[in-house]
C-alpha cells in the first residue's frame, strides 16, 4: 500500500508541475496583451491625426483650368480603343 501511495503522489506532483507551467505561460501571454492593445490604440491615434485633404481641382475642373495642347485628341485615342 505505501508503494502505491508513493506512485500516486509522484504522478500527482508531476501533474501539478505541468499545471504550474501552463499557468505561468498563460500569465505571461496575458501580460503581453495590454501591450498589443496599446500598440493598436497608438496606431489609431496617429491615423486620426492624419486627415485626408480634399483635392484642389476635380478632373472636370482640371480640363478647363489647364489648356494642354492635344489633350482631347489623346483622350479620344484611349477611349476609342476600348471595346465595351
């Protein structure tokens, strides 16, 4: 009987050691999560600081604003090659 108790005790100790290692791993992973979330939060904060700027002129306005010689002919060539 005492030998059986020692074997069982030894197995239980091994199980406890494994459980302790798993708990340590989970704790270390849990400690890393706040840092990961902080990184995401920082990225979002930086992206909010950058605002998209409206273009000064739209494509239609550019057509009238700048007189580029031959522009209409070139555009017609490109649209003419298209098969719809």
